[in-house]
C-alpha cells in the first residue's frame, strides 16, 4: 500500500459546489483536486444525450482579456485521470451517462497536449467510457504545434476560439493566441485534415463595442 501510495496516486475529485440553472437544468460543478486547487466542469442535458464540458488546466496562461480563467495565470496542467474523474463524478452525481464531451473549460487544451491525447484515448476506449471520438470536441485558441498534431491524430473534433475579425483586434483581446497570426491560423485550418461529414467549429464571443458593432437603429 505504501508503494502504491508513493508511485500511483489515487485521483478522486471532491465536489465542492453545484449550481443548477432553473431554465434548462444545466449544472456547473466546482471540484477540489488533491492539492487543494479547484476547477470547474459543466453538465448539459440535451434531447440527443448528455454533454459535459471539462477543464484541462488549473488556470491558464493565454491571457485572453475576456476570460476569468487567466486572471491568476497558469498554476499547473491536469493529469489524464483528473480530466477523466470530472466525468465520473458528474455521472455519479446525476445518475446518467455522458455521451458527449467538450474540452472547453478552464485552460488551453493544446497547452497540455500529451495529457489531453492520453485522456481522449482512455475516454474513447472500450474498456473505459467508450465515448465515440466523433462525440469529443477540443476547443483551442490556436497553438500551431498542437493543432497540427491533433489533426494528424484524428482523435477529436476541433473548435477554434476566434473572437475577432482582424489580427489587430485579436492581438489586443487574445495577446498570446495572436502570436500565431490570424492569416496563418486560417490557412492552417483550410488544410486541416477532416474526416467525412466532419467540420471545424468557430467560437465567437460578442463583446459590445469591442468586436460586436450594432447599427444605430438597433
């Protein structure tokens, strides 16, 4: 037991708080890790199945101006087991199976690429939760190396946080992501290998007076 304790730590997230929407039943979970850090996960119920949004890091170093996750910077990356246990704890709490997964919580998944890949392989394994890789989406603000490797692996769908129509504005609100020029990012996405009936999702957060300009008559 002492040897196991030293070499193979047991991952078991502690549920600290749950907030539930009165509109659609969506639940936001606050989990405490073994080292005392906390992360968030979200459970969403749809007619086609249950989706969970998980975190991949404690904090984030991307520095996006509109995101609270980056306020304290990056603390550390999550292990594959810590990513998996978010799903197990939510299934245990809801009593329902998760069929869809988005890596879109705290952290930049591509900044934790090796652990992300191991997590996806475990998640989609027949010996694991057996969630189809077609039901797994990874959201990124755009990291060249991770984007290229994920495309070559074919492990998950891709969602890209765009949030700006020009390089200048993107550099202002997403400073670290914009180190990879928007023109180069879009060119890489055009050559991104897609399977049959697969497509890339673009995410765009509307910020009034910043990246969303409404006609005066509205």
